[in-house]
């Protein structure tokens, strides 16, 4: 008796309750979290800077005799400027493709998410090149594999003999003096640096209860913030693919193997010190307070090319290290 194979009674078709997409978690991206975002009405403008050195100067206060005129001092004021560039990316949705797509695909939504992710990757790269790089901040240490030189380099934190807590403490003290009294309240590390820190004996020794087989200490970002005595601790988890389309992926962490300390306020206003700022031009059509806009277009001008819809994502901003003395950089701090 002939038996029908399973394939004879079923025709394969796409599942209606599952599609696979590989979108990075939004928490991977920190470019809009470390420094305050200042919404601005114009693409270019200026902002005032009071002379920091004048704030802390000593030697002018005098003991005053009766009916004696008090000594007078002055103030110095300068200004700097920003220029918000507009970055964008678009995707077209062809008429026949949309008419024939399976319902579960929802290519418009997938396309918008792809565009936004690509834009976030670009913005994270801009953050890294503007703030998270050698030569940006006034003070720094290079990570070395052996024989560190005091005041110039420190032992890389993946080394069993390294002392990251001491290194950060000394960096904060040096920056506190260099910045005229501003405390470094924020720490940013690349993912590879974070992975070494959570396994560093110097760190584990500071955790309550230590780390033993029966009492495994949970190392989390909040605990590291406590150990390093900073208010904010961020890990640059975002990944970029540098290969061209059609070539095998070449993925890397955008943050690299570095660490940064900086002074950043929770918000900005008059006479507020900040190591860095992002000026977001939010007056362009459709932009939110971060200078981000997502717009969809359709019409005869597109249908001539048999395009049913076009989605465009734009970001308008200028990232600036506004006070280089208010930051400290650990360059190549892990091997």
C-alpha cells in the first residue's frame, strides 16, 4: 500500500506569528544620555562663557579699615558657537512589492526601524569621535601592558595587578584641580572595559561579601558607580558593522577599549558648568526636542517612479566638548 509523505499533504508557507529581525536594544545607545541635550531654534548661534579662572582667584580680599573703599575686581566674558548639521537616511517602498507582501512582514514598520537604528549607530559614532577619543580632554592616561610611568600611563585593567579604583581616584583628583573645583560625576566605559572591570580583583574586593562560591557578588552598573564614586555610570554597548553591503559582517564595539570621566549636570541653564553638550536643532519640520524627525511621503511625484511611499529619518545636532578641563580620558585602558 502506498503511503503519502508528509510533504505531500502540506505546502510550506511563512509563519504568521513570527519574523526574525536583529535590532539592537535602545539601551545600547548612550549618545543622548551622557551630556545634556540643548534644544535650539536656529541651526547656528552663539553662547556665553564666563571666565572660570576668575571665579576661584585668591589674593584680592583685604581687611578693611573704617571708611576705607573696598578693593574692586572685574569679570571676563567670551563666547563660543555651535553649528547643527542635518543627517538623514531614507527608504523607498515600491508599489508592487507592497501590494504583494505577506501581511506579517509589515515592511513599512520594519523599514522605519531599520532607518532609525542606522541613524542611532551613526550618532553613537559621532559621540565616540567627539567625546570618547584621545586628544579631546585636557588630562588623560594611556593604558600600558607593563612598566607604567606615573603621571603618563597606568597598568591596563585586564592585568591582575592593575588598580582601577586607585587610577580613577587619582584621575578625579587631578581633574578636580584642573577644572577649578568641578567634580567628575560621570563615568563612561566601552563594553570590553566593563567586562574586564567586573572580573577585576580590585573591584571584587570592594563588593559587600566579596565573591565566593557560596556568596557570589552581583556586579552591576549601579554598584560600579558606587565603587568609583560617580553619579552616572554608562557602558557603550552599541555595535557597528563596517563591511559594505553584500560582504560578510565586520562587527565592532563603537566605544572601543577606553574609559572617560567627566562633569555633566542633570540639566543646563544659566551659569551651568558642563564638559560637553549636544545642541539639537528642533525647529526643522517634524523634529522632536532631540532634533529627530521621522516623516512619511506619498503622492504622484513618487508614483511616477512606481514608489508608493518614502520614509525619511533626520537628525539635526552639533556635539561639542564645551570644557576640555572638565573631562579625563583613559586611552586603551584594556588590552
